């Protein structure tokens, strides 16, 4: 005996409702995870606001996603929805790459915590470099930016392979001056959707990690305006769990490096003060009569 059409329709409706409920539960869990992650970052960054908020230097070649990375970081930390708010725009063609410098303060949403009245911000300094940048240029760039606690290098996965290879080849010259100042380095590879296979991603990650001498290499798909966006009004951007989670992971790693860098810098400063105090406290022996 064949089942009736009404029974099949009821079964299909039950399956559809169940699938929709599962997707809703998954979305709620993802939102809870992101909110919890953001609150954790707020709690970690709050004690670091004095004497100045944590400062992250974002460097990279024009067109590799520095501005998009900065905009994505601000959107993720502030828990924003709707159209993408631009804190930084791509530099127009022309001019020297080294002249590009922006400072943006990203607010961290506390998520309704009891201490949410305390405003927590992270300073993000964007600075462009060129393919002709040398180690000496990078040393001068880093030396001229006082207060930087961590460095993020942005490299684009998609686009011309030759240009990406040139940037990766420059990583030792970028990383060496950073490490000589006691700073830590993170590499972010943007446009991760252009990577088609897991093997390609692993090979690229391995090459970048070797050149930069760091295990902190992340793939991310930044939030950007689509070329097909409606010209009459700003189109809303849908928040992506993977992008949010990766960005918060990068920020959390930066804060850990900031904490380590400030702790080491404080210990060195304290040691110098202690040495000066011990020298000043030494008894001064006067020599009389040439003896």
C-alpha cells in the first residue's frame, strides 16, 4: 500500500522544520561563542590600557588587504551589523608606499558585562611598504613608530603569483628588524577563498612560516564591499562565523604578545633602575695625598 500524498507532505514539512531548527541552534551557538570570545578579549585588554592602549602595527604592500583587515577587525570587535563601516580606505595609486600611515582606535564590545562602562580600545597603526623595501627601510619604519607592541604582516593569497612570491621573499627583511626590537610577528594571509586545496594552503603556510620564522600564520577572508553592491543605498554585509572567529583569534594572539612584550620591557627597565640605584648607593672613597 503506497503512502498518501498528505502523509508525504507532512513528513517533508517535519524534515524541513527539523533542519531549520538545527540551523537556528547552530547559529545561536556560534553567536554565543563569538560573544564569549569578545568578552574574554575585553577582559584581557582592560588592564593594558595604562599608560596607553595596546598598539598593533599592520604592514603590507598596497592592495594586499591592510585596510580591509583593519575594517574587519573594527567590525568584529565592536559587534557591528548591517553595512560595512569603513575606518580606512585603500590608498589611491601613486605616491610612496612608506608615506601611508593611519591610526585607528578599535572599540571592544563588552557584551553586557558588569564592567561594560569601561571603554576598551585597541590602537591599530596601518603602514604601507613597497616591494623594494629593504631591511634598513623596515628598521627606520619600526624605529619611527614608538609605542607599537606587536606587528601584523598582511599578504594576499590571490592575485599575481609573482608579486606574492616577492612579498614572501621579503619576509626575512621585514621580520628581522621587528624581532631585534623585541616585538613579535604575526602573518595574516587574506583572500583565503582563492586557495582551492588543503595541500596548497599547507604549502603556502609552511613557506610563510619558514620565511617569517613564526608559527602564527592565519588565513582570513576580510569583509569588503562587493562590486555589485546597490548604488542607491549601502547593502548590509552578512557576518561570517569563520571570519569573526579567525579575527578574534588573531587579536587574542596579539594581546598575548603585547602582554609578553610589555612584561619584558618592564623587567629590563626595572633592572636598569636597580643598577643605577646600586651604583649611586656605593660609598665614594676619597684619595688624599695622591694615595
